C-alpha cells in the first residue's frame, strides 16, 4: 500500500464478506479481499466495529450504525438459523415472503418457533412485515466500515474511536489514568460482574462447610457455569470427523494438494459432491487447519454440522444448555435437602436469592429457622457463585434478541457489583465498608482509593503481572458510586424460585 493511500474495509452483515473500497487499482482491491476473507475474519471484524460504536462512550453514532438496517440484518439471520433459507433469494410479492415450495415463510417460522419456547417470534413480526412490504431491495443493507491508512485502522465519521489520533474520548472521560493495561469489555450495558472477578478457589469451603454435624459433600456442589459447553455436542462431532480426515490426508504424499482436490477438483476420485460453495470453502479450511495443528472451529455452515444437525442453532443451544444446568442444580439442591433432613412443605414457594458481592444464597418464603437451615446447607464452596451465574444466563434478553427478561435483570445496579469486585481484586478492600465522603472513597489509612487503585494497577502492568481488565473502563461508574454513596440504588441480586422439588424462574 502506497504511503498516504487510504481504503475502506466494509463488511456486510449477512455473509460477513469484507469488501475493499476506495482503491483505483481494482486488481489490488481484489487481491486484498482474497487475502482478508479467510475463515471467520469477516465476522470477527464486523463484531469488532459494532462494539466500537461511539454511543458506548456517550457520543452520537455515525450514520453507518443504523437501527433500521440493523433490524433487517437480524431478520436475515433469524430466518437463516430457523429455516436455512436465504431471505435475499426468496420470492417476495403482495407483502409476503414465500419459501421455494410456495409456502408463506412467516407461517413456517411460527411452526419452527414452537420448538424454541420461550422464544417469542412475535417480537420480530412488525419488522418482518415491514421488510416483506418493501422487499429486500427496498431498504439499504446493514454494513459496517473501517478506514485503513498507513498501516492503521481508523473509525469512520468520528473522532471518538480507537485509531491513531482518535482517542479524544479517553482524555475527556478518563483523565489521569495509567497508560498500560490489557483489553477487556466495558461495564456499560454488560451483565459481567461475575465474569470480571475472581471467584473463590475451587478447594475453598465457607464457614458453612459442616451442616448438622456432617461435612458438606463435594458431590453436592452446583455445576460450574460454562456457556461454551452448549456447543460441546457440535465440537465433539467436528473433532471426530476432521481428526479422521486428517489421518487419511496424511497418507498422501501431498496432503494439502489432496485436500484441495477433494473440494475443488471434480476430476479427482476423492472429490466430494453435493456441497455448496460456502461449504467447500469451510470444509477445506477445516482440513488444512487440522493439517497445520489447529483444532476445527465451530461454524454453523460447516458441511459436517449441516449434515449432522442441520446447522448450529444458537437459540436452541442456549435453551438446551440452560435446561441441562437447571436440571443438574435442581438435583443437587434436592440431594442436599435430603442429606440434611430438610423438608419444604408441599406448595411452599421458596425463593433463593443470591447477592452479587459475597455470592451468598439467602432463603425467603419459609419460616426463619428453616430458612437458616437451608442457607447453611446450600452455602458451601462456590454454590452461590454458580447459582448466580446460572440465573444471570437464563435472562431471556441474553438469548432472544429484543426480548426483555423479568424486572430483576434490569432493576439492579450491575456496574456497582463490577466496581466492587474490581476493588476487591486489586486491593482486597471491601468497598461497602470504606469511608465515603465528598464524592470519594478512602482506605483505612486515609488514602484516596482511586489513587491506590491506579498505583496498584500500574505496578502490576509494569511488572508484567496478568490483569484481566482495563482500569479506565471502571472510571465513570466508580465516580458515580463515590458521588452517590454505596447505599444508593438497588443491588443486582438475582432470585430463583423452588416449589415442590422443582426450580422455576422468578418473575421478580
């Protein structure tokens, strides 16, 4: 790239293909596109640009962040995941989309949606009908862009970005901060306190280790929250298939050439027929990746996933994982109650509430002595942390786009919990107990807490000690809490119900 020459990288939100714009040399543009469009590069770049929206810092978004076109993209992927159809290719007339066999697409979506309960398809109906009326070509597509110039990526149409010379927002919002630190998500708009903090060690047992004179049984520990497990069945099939293919490929003198022949040489006796162009590309990349020592990556359009599961449906995977976790936790609670002689009267609606700081489980809805017995039995090891994570992940707004969970997911101050754990991790101070006056927190020796945090963070960064977050991401929320005082606002507690031996989501 000539010095001073700029280009624009634009990613569409359907196929996630990276287009190169702004170059007079078309052959150079094509070469760049070919190099960049490998694996999931387009998807990763699109996601990165999306997360860099200036509105996250309190500024207006450029026109490329358009909510109406974004809704069009959501509908495309919704249809793709639920039916496998490409909405762009379907017949559209009289304000309706039709499947290849002439059926009304919306009716087919409604039928498919029944398998994804409690997913609410109706939330998409207004946007769907509007798109069906205007037609796919009747509104602009959702695409996001970055500028590339002199080996640097720059945000489009805004000075408040991450590119060189586009960091004014840092100086305005985050003054006097340490210069070093590792990347981490901001706490604004994210439900992340449990992910940003260090949980108690696996072997640590609370003061409630012994219940009714008996040691707490480690077999009654709640399963740890690990959302990656929702894709375990897909990854298992991929690993087994591509490992076998790799063994066969290594028998050839030129394994990579053999792989390319399998996918792109119709004259080869090993040519695989019946694949789409996208499936060929993905399959070949998976096998070459295995040849180079990489594990196969999950892609819903992988021919193995398509053949085995008909695709990888994230809605269904989320629901299946939640259901599996719910069943395991339910069994643990019933076993703990049985082992400790705890009997919940039939018809009683017990509520288990977990605080976001100590992750202690509190029992409500039963008489005081029974509640104390229940709390003593459940609060050992990391049960509270595991239960909090499970309830949090069952928030329907995390799973279904546009769907709001119960009030408990929106009324709590999650940023307050995140700041608490950040302070705890860096200094071991309990923010709840520190002196708070004149809009500042003070340590027991009278030092300004933020200065202590800044010095500690800088010290850790300079020594190369691993830090799992950026301190500056907490600045705004820290100052807000210091100004308002700790007791202002609602704590982000989470609650789950238990009745007749069964856990149920609480409509708090």
